[in-house]
């Protein structure tokens, strides 16, 4: 540690469509939903993260809630910048009289375009970063899971986030083949909203649909240890009055089936592109799942039966990408795959 090391703050950011995590000094210091609430008249940010999430779907006409990221990339540049800045302030609140120089490693989807990459970098620089490195999400997930990415051994990583599902085969410190599809956790949520409207004539908001996914979400209609039915409250489309119904995991599994099929098709497509020597490795090591979407009940069993390969869910899958980004930050000189410019 140099004498002026306190003037440089190194932070790793998992900038996700649904949640943003910031790791500093090996600790997750920020774990907040990727959402901001803005005053429409003054254009000022009223709330960020959990506070803004509580307002989502409940605002009056002078406040709007914005999710700055869509499908894993920045959709609203200004709001993204203000969100990153606000979350960095959460780390430094009352800790230092100095504004330290920021060095950041941010993870990005592997299917990102140059323009989208530029938007991430610009947002970070406008939020105060002096040095910005980018790392692809599957690579960060692999490091976070504990895989030695630099050895000559093929490993398949599937990171199912909020906006994108990243499927990649990694060997020798690089992504050999990858498939990035913009189908993920947010699509599960909208499938549940549609199902409730079609099947039960009940209108539910995004937050309620998300809650249903967490409480009774499933990828298979038959589970060994099924969750209890969940009480869903919303607006009756026939009468317009509030209503409550009970929903089972079997119903949710049927609602999510088509979206899960798209993810399965992408996995099979990635396996088809894999060189034969790496295919042999994957047959031995299996597939690793990370990201919030991998926590859907029975998803590992469903992918396993589709691919005929063993499927392992990462320990603490929500934070695997953030952990890997943090490890990459500490070993910037070692990892050549970090994107600097």
C-alpha cells in the first residue's frame, strides 16, 4: 500500500438490469435494485435503489421511476450516470473528507456492441472514475465461482441475469464461444404478469409478479420439495375491484415454459459451436449456473435433462459475477482479458 493509496478507491461494479452490486475492500458494500425515482419538474433524483423500488408502480404524476438498464445495457444514459454516482456516494457517506480517485472494473454482457460498451464507460467516467476496466459477465462469473480460467480446460458458464442470459465456454483465459440472448429474469416476470391477466383475469404489477417468481417460481411442474401456494393480490379485470387468488408453482412453471425453452435452445446452440476437445472437458466438468435466474426452482434439473450433462449452481449465485469482478480488480495486471480502452 502506497502512502497515497487512500486517495485511490478501487471498486468492482456488477451493473445489472435488476440489481447493482458494488464490492470495495472485498466486501459487498452496495446491493441495490437498479432503479431511480426522478422528479419530473426539476429532473432531480428523488431516490435510488431500494427506496426507488418501493415507489415503483405507486408514483403520482410528478415522480417517475426509471430503470436505466434494459437487456443488460444502458438505455437511459443520464439516469444510469446519476444512479452510479448515487451508489458510489453510499460507500463514502461520512467516511472521508477527500473525494478519492476511482478505479473501476465493471462487468458487461458478452454480446454487447461497441456503442453500448462506450455508454457504460462514459457513464462511469461521468460518475467520477479515472480508470475504467470492463470484463465480460461469463468470465467474471467463472472467476467468482472459483474456476481457474487460465488453465487449458474447457468450462461452460451460464449467467442468467435480469436482462440477459450469457452462455460461454471459457478456456485459457478467454471466451472460446459464447451466446448472449436478451431473454432472462425480466422475461420470467412479464410472463407471470401475462399469465395472471389471461388465466385469472387479474392485473398485477411488476413488483407483485417478481414476488410470485421468488415465492413460487419453478421451471418444472413436478418438484420434490414444492413451495406452498402463494396469495396474489391485484385488480380484477372484470369488476375493477381489488381481488386475491392463490397461485401454485405448477401454474408458474407452465407460464415460464416458453421463455425457458429459448434459454435451452441457446445453450444447445452454444454446445454445438464448442470445439470437440472442449466438449470432452465439459462432459467431465458439467455446466455451471450463476445469476439470479439460476435460483428458479428446478431449472438445474431441467437443463441437465435437456443437455444430458451435470449442472452445478454456484454458491450465492446472485453475487458470483460481483465476486469475480472484484477478484479481477485485485489482479488487473494478471488478467489480460480485461478491456481497458
